[in-house]
């Protein structure tokens, strides 16, 4: 006679459980998310927090240390749509666009595009900026520990080949950056597709190999600050951050010119949170947010003021574009 109340109680519990399960997807759907895949130390945490505070969109943040690693990971998760927003360099926009990996931008959702410098738009790697929006631009040059090397003796990319730097040199872990040095020294375009020119650059780099102690593109400033090397190829923003920690670190723009790059915001074709990705792009295009990013990353500090006059006007000539 006690079974009926027991069954009634069990039925009530079952209905409550089913009701909670039915509500769970709805609650999950209400939680807006953006999965951002970016270079290490390339997006200030306060910016992400402010974006979440203003929009309610939570940001899941992952990092990579070079374009090749990013491309391979994106291909690996393409079917599952692992990332919503990625930050490839200019020439990888070309490659990803050609591979059909990018989603065209909905510019109606990006009213802050008007804030961009027109000189950074409509470049050969993405005519009309159909798929990409410039995020940050800068250059790679040479970092010198002036406590051990007189910066006045470092004026050219050729100086990296000096025998006194054997086993004491850092190069960026970036194929195009390293090949760009050798191509520039031979008076060639860093975007050369000529097999003979590329072969000559390769052979020249083989001569440099004994000087190289480490390849690092994730945090080259850390290698300089640790004293592991005394001279190395470096991004201007990383050089600025290294100089803040150790004023003895100096940034040298070689006489042949720096290697210019533009990193861009793109939405993978397999992105699941397209609306959220557009919202974040438009957010970082706000002047006060862009200023905050540039100042913390170091891109807009002392080095860029010197680069602007001599480099931005000729960005097309010195910029890494098509994939070689």
C-alpha cells in the first residue's frame, strides 16, 4: 500500500529532472562566446574583460607562435569549427583566402572601419578587404644588448653574419622573416617567387646557421632579457617591451630597411560565432581601444614614430604579401 506514494514521488522527481535537462540547452544558448586564436602576448587582458563587460560575450583565448602553427591547427579543426577569430599575417591571409578557409566580412556590422588609415587598406593580399581587417602593423629589425655590443657597429642585416656572433644570435621562428633578410641583402623583393633568387637566399642563410643559437617568435624579448643571446632579429613591439625592462636593449633599423608586416583579423569559414566575431572586430576598431592595445603591445611607441615616415608610404614595396 506504500508503493503508490513512492511511485508518485519518483514520478515527480523524474519530471523535475527532465524539466532541468530541457532548460539546460536554452541556458547554454544564452551564453554568448567568442573563441579567439592569436599570437602570444598580443591582446591585453583588460581589453578582453572590457569587451565581455560591455557585450556579455565571453572570450576563450588561445595562442600560437607562428603562422605555420596557426594554419596547421585551423586545418586540423576545420570540420569542427574550433575558432571564431584568427590573426594571420598579411601573406597568410592570401594563403587562407586561396584555400577557401575564410568567411567574407559583413561590413554593415563594422561601422568602425571608418577609423582605419586608408594606407593600410586594399593591399594585394586582400583587395578591398573582403576577408580581413588590419589589426596591428610594424616591422622587424635588430635588437642589440648595448652592454655587450656597441649598437653603432650594427647598421646592416649583413652584420648578423659577423664571425664574432657565432652561437650568440637569435632569429625569429618565422620562415618569411628569415628569408626576407637574405633576399633584402641581395637587393631582391621579399616577395620574390624566382626559384634562383630563393635558392640563393637559402644558401646565404646556410652560412648564417653557425651564428644562430635560438629561433623564437613567441617571446623574443625574453631571450634577449635572459642574456641567452646578445643580438637578434626582433619585432619592434617586442623590442620596445624589452627596452622597458632593460634600457640597455636597443632597436636598430638596418640600412637596407626593416621587414614590414600587417597582422589581420579574419573569421574562419567554419566559425560558429560569426556575430560575436564581428562584434569584437568592431570593438577593437574603436580609437580608445586601439590606442590601449597599441600602447600595451608596444607597437605605437618610439619605434613606430621612426618607421612611419620612411615605411608606411612604401608599404606595398616592403610588405610581406603573397605566399612563396
